C-alpha cells in the first residue's frame, strides 16, 4: 500500500485465511475465507498510559465459486478475486488464521 519497505523487502501480498463466520458457513471452508493481505498496522487511541491499541489488517476478500462447494473435477474449492479488486476491508489481526496456499487456475481464479 505505502511506499516504505517492511524489513527491507517489497510487498508480498500473501493470501491468508480469515475466520469470517461460524463453522457452518461456506461449506467445505467451515467459516474461513481466503483474502489477500495488503497491510498490517496498529492504531492507538487515548494517552500513552491509558491507551487502547488495536492491531489491524487491511485485506481483499476473495469470492467463493459455487458457494464454497468442492469441485466434482478436482475436489477443491475454487475462489476468485472479487470484482472490486481495490476494495479493502479492515479486520482485527486476531481473525487471521494463517497463510492460504492457493493453486492458480486461470487469470482471476
């Protein structure tokens, strides 16, 4: 997002799993949604001694193809970038579960 480097490296825009809902949502993904991690930051409100610190992440959520049901062809769930790829959602960093290892299929999937 910004021009400054993080730890002297360029942005990687990793895909991550976000706990977005209860385990009964998104079929095989059990409430997890993949998203592209765009930024990590923290916001501090109040004075130093009584400050509340919020650790946040800016992510771009991906859309599920066929409501998250595994494909009959390869048995995997297919996702794609949302139409508004510049759309950024702010989430609590605690909702990030880990890296999402996705297999590229086509341009947008």
